[in-house]
C-alpha cells in the first residue's frame, strides 16, 4: 500500500475545486487551463465570499505564473481560511520572483506550522540569497515537518554553504521522513554545478559519519540511495561505496556504482568489475555508465563485459570498443536478439565518427529502422564525422516520412552550422502539417535562429493557430532582430471536445476512481487525484476506457528514478494528437507517484511516468494525477519493452 508518511512535508495540500463550482470558479479554471491571465477576473475571485473561489484564483495564478498576480496574492497569505492562505503561498512560490522574499520573511514569524511549510517551500523557489538566513534558522525547527520543508527549500535555493548546517541537524535527526530529505538536500547541493570540484568538500571529514549512517541496512532504501549519492560527492569515499556495491538490494548497488562513477577511477576496479555479470540488468547498465565516465578505460574491460550483456547493453559495449580503436567482429554478436537487424544498423552508424578517414561509410538509403536513422543523425552531429558526409546523410534522412527523423535532421543541420540547408529546412517545415508534425515546424524555427537565417516562413509560422509553433517562430524572429507579428490571444480551453464545465463535472465523478494496469510483470493499481488535476484525470480515464493503453510499451526505465510508457509510437516521441495544459500542484513526487511527461510547458498528452522513489526536484514542475497504491514490486520489475496488457478503470 501507499506509504502515507511520505506526504508529511506539506501537511495540508491545496484543496482543489469541485466540479459543481459556480460560474466564477468555472471562469477562473477556464482561464487557468487556457493559460490566459485575466487580472480583473482573478482579483474579483480573490475577494469572493466563497473560500473555494479564492483558492481557485490563487491556484490559477500559480499555474499561469504571471508576476502581476503578486499584488493581490500577498494579502491572501493572511486570509481567515487556511486553504486559501496555502493556495496563495503555493502560487507565490510558483511565480518565484525576488519580490516575494521580504513579505514572506516578515509573515513567517506569525504563521502556523501548516502555513509555514508552504511559505518555506516558496522561499526556496525564489533562489534569492536573502532567503538563506531564514531557512537556516528553520532547518533545526522543533517540528519535523518544518525541518523537512526547510531541508528541501535549501536544496532548491542552491546555496552550497547550507550543507554544513544540514549535516549538523542530520547528526541528531530521529525522524525518518526528515532524515531522508536532509540527506537528499545534501546530496543535491554537493552534486550541483557550484560544488563539482571536490576541493570544496575534501576538507570536511566530519560530514562523512552522518552520511555513512544513512547507508545502514535498517534505513529505508531511498535514504540509503540518497546517502550513497552524497558520499560520491565527497573525496576519498571509494572504499565505503565499494562496500555498498555488495549490498543485497540492487537499488543500493546501483546508487553506489553511480557514486563511484564520479571518481576518476576507483582503486577497487577488479572487485567492482564483477558487477557486469550481475543478475540484475539495471546493475549492468549502471556499470556501463560508469565505464563510460572512468578515465582511459581499456578495451579489454569492454571485451570482458560482452559475454554477460545482451540487446542494447551489448550494443553500447561494442560501440565503446570501436571508440577505443579496437577491432570488432560483429558478425555473430547479435545472434538470438529479437531486434538483431535494427541493432546491427545502429552499431554501423554509431561508429561512423570513429572510422578512419579512408574507411568506407554506410549508405543512408539502406536504413530500415527509425531508431537506426536517429542514431545516424546523432553520429552526424558529432564533429568527428566529416561535414560533407554528414550533410549528405542529413539531406537524405530529412526526406523520411517520420517527424522524429525530420526534426532531428533539422536540429543537426543547425548544430553543424550548415547554413546552406536553410531552404531545405523551410521546405520541409512547409510540408509538415497536422499536430503530430509540429515538432518539425518548431525545430525549423529554432534552427533558422541558430543559423542566423531569416525566411518569410517565420512570419507565417508566428501567426499559425498552433500555440507552440507560433511561440517558437516568435522567439526565432526576436533572436534574428526581426519584427514579431502581433500574437493572437490564447484560445479557450477544450479537451477532446469538452469545455471546462464538462471537464469539471466529469472530474467530480472520478473521486475515488482506481485504474488497474495489468502488465506482463504483474498488476499495478493506482488511485486518481481529480482534486489535484481534473483535466489530466478526465483525459487519462477516457483514454483508459477507450482501450488506448492496451498493448502499449514501457519505453523508458531509469533505475532509481522512473518508468515511462503509454506512447502510441512506443519510443517516447508520440502523443494523442492534442495537448493537456499543466496542472501543477502541491502534492509531492514520492514512490509510486504518477506524473505527466512533457517536452515543455503544457505539452502533456497520453504518456505516463511512475516514480521508483521520492524525487523532490520534480515537485512543482510536473503534473501529479495519480498515485500507485498496490503493486510496488511490479513497478520495480518493469523493464524497457514490457507492456501494459490491459488497463481498466473502476469508478466508485
């Protein structure tokens, strides 16, 4: 079952709207989902007698993130209704400008603990140095939930100087929920760009013991994984991490390997190398990741790994061998693989940048698989690939009837600064019609800006009905110092032919609804959260009811992070033909949280991702619309290529 204690950091979540809300509420939600900041409407709603209307106004402002709302949000921090106060604090944090730091600091002294947790979160999101002193005084607060919120806010603030105080608090912390968040914050701060040099942390030996304690076998696995990550950022901890690679929990082993990968090369190489033969393929993958990061990894190491690998892991090892200059015979290395021809094609194109100058190069016209085409384009983006050959390949592949291939080819032309390709890019964009092909048009606008080439097509694209293409073209015109045509206001919200009122009514019926995903590894059950994300829940429920997810692949698995699936193409590039606007809320990402993948703001659709463990860096950035309550063992067993055999919904 779901571990409810993980939600303690934000004790009271923002109350969402019932589907039967009045006309003002519906108008506010419609503006929010249509990404239209209506100052007059929101100010009126913020003064409404009904608390839920005031909540709606605040939440809408936070999701639209228009700084003009700060003026009327600040008074709502002192509303007589707690849910309104917390909605306002959430919104101020989402807007996150430095303007809110002083008002928040002044208000914090008079806040209840429930409000204080949300105010702390908002302070961290400002990334303003003036918030540091306040947060440091709260990280040792008497209340565990406040310590939790302060630790995560310090991570979001990004000031590495906070590590010392976090470690001091960690030494005496007894609450597991606060402890893992403190370790998580320490880990993220130590691994930030500011702290990349180990010189910064090498002189702090007193930090080691509290972090080592976090790796003890009686601690929750996610605390142990976060502690391993933090140790990886400290100097001279290879021995401790090598010991963790012998842990019985593969999730801890994976984190230890990743932490060791930050070393130039650990002393215990012989001992660690046996992990490429580990029975868990995610451990093997972590080892290959480490091999690619360790300095001067000899070809013999990659060769020794090959007998233990299959599929794409074997492909990675073969490519690494080619990069090292070793002679590789691939004639029988993919025998028995289901995707043998595709893997062979990908290998041939992966090694193109490492071929000798006089070596023959493959013909792009022989490519049969889209994955291999994308591999070929990636190789063309490598500066080691001769530009003349890369240009020839890109000119060939941009004609392929696949939007992912065309978009990648266009982007790579820009990477290689092939200005002569501009007419071809524009011609390709003009032929790319329909919502599925908007990636091509968006990439074309971006490419023209990078190449410094203006074409009248950009003016046309800046007036197109498609919001994302229009915004990409407008951004390109600004980069090129060209006038931007007047942008039309965003259109009203509609989801699969349903307006806001219908979506809210449908969402009300989904209270308590459960979705069961029967996979080839077992069954996962999740509960929908229509109060948190009504449009996402309605969309998901309707797709489930239509059989959309039946047979869909899990196309992405990142150990100790997420599984992702539901793509109609099966490769992560597909969507349902429409987009769903973000519905960011206060519910944190914990183990089993179901979120919406996206390629940018408001670009969600039909795909889903599910967390292996808490991931606070996703909080406030991605929509949460469901939570796994049963089948966590299945979640851990899912691998790339596994399928959702049947998805069903039970409405209560």
